[in-house]
């Protein structure tokens, strides 16, 4: 199973070091775009001294921890143009343009930057919040409400039937031409397995069994945690939920349609199916 972790190189910390920030990585965002340094044939995450040299000063920063012993910060920028030698890129592009570690760190940084920006005042009583140095929370000094970064868990599942996999076209991504596995947000009060069974029933009208954990992936668009499962077909005929799904079919390994890119857990679930099933049914 293809699992990737940054925790052999990244150490999560909440308290920034007293030392200078000059050599730290800065994951700096203006709106939803990441500021990167352009080099001749590649791009890099900039360090603080490179940003200071070109007069970029963040509105707010948050300490993330260390990556290969280098301090990492998230930073919120005003709506400023990229200076010479820099450019803004979409977060999804970081995966291919640099590597998966930097994509995961930048996704983490973006969510923490947004939480910092959006929780400057208490949502219950309106008092300015205070940052807690020892965990990722802000506390209201008046009513004591604690606010942590928002995470929205979503289940994503590959349904198998013999040597076939169920893939569907979502109306939201219809223009991409992709077929993918089903997915949906977890509702308050349900287990992950209940969410898998409910979403498959709602979206395509099928019953499933043997729901088995696969792996998970942070998905910072805007703040999901994708929790992957495999499941086996247990009964029913495909009936589409018209508002969300435009098409759903069973495919064998040798009849697969266009599928999502390697950045996604959806692709890892499809690749897992390919690696564990015969070519024809
Ligand atoms: Zn309050």
C-alpha cells in the first residue's frame, strides 16, 4: 500500500525558537496562491532572508516545526504582486513542481494560515483571541472559548465486485473527463464505516460489505482529511444521484477510463485495485 509520511523528516512544534528566522522556510500565501522562488529549471520554497531582501513582510506568521532541522513558518501576505525572481503557484502544482513533502507542508501551512487569519476574534463574544503557545489553538480571554484549526473528515471508497471497480463521474468535475471513486463528507454522529455505506447508497444506490480501511490523506482544499476505504459490492442496481453524479459504471483493469492524477488518494485506491486484480472478469 502506497503510504507517504513526512514525519521521518518533519517534527511538529508549536513554540517558535528564539533564534533568528532568517534561514527558515516560509510558506507564504497571498489569497490561495503560494509564493515560490523561480530558479532556472526548478522552483523552491523561499527562506526568510530571500523574502526580506525583496521587501516582503507578512501580515501574520505561525510556527509549524522543523523539516530536516530547518524551521518552517506559514505566512499571510497582503495582496501583493510577486517580486522579480518569484511567482505565485496553485497549491496543487507544488506536488509535481517540487515534491510530495513540500506539497504536504504547504497544505498544512495554508490551513494554519487561514485558521490564524479567520480566528482573530472570538466567534462567540467578539473579544480579540490570544494564541496558545503550547498547542494549535486560540483562546478567548473573556469567555474562554478555544478554537482549533477546522478539519472536515471525508470518506473516499473504492467499491469492488469481483474483478471490477465502480467509478463515477462527478458533475463538479465533469469538464475533466475523469472517472473516480466515490467520496463524501462525514456527518456529525456517524462512524466512518456508516458514512461509507450511506454515501455509496445515496450516490449510486448500492449496498456494500467488508468495509476496510485503506489509508488517509490530508486534502487542503480547503480543509479536508480524506479517509480511504475499500468495500465489496453486496447488492442492488446502480441508480444515480442525479444532482452529484452524471455517470457510474463497473470497469475492469483493462477497460479503465481516464482517472485522477497521482496527487490524490483516489488514484492510490485505483492503483491498488489495478495491482490486486486480474485484467478480465
Ligand atoms: Zn469569547
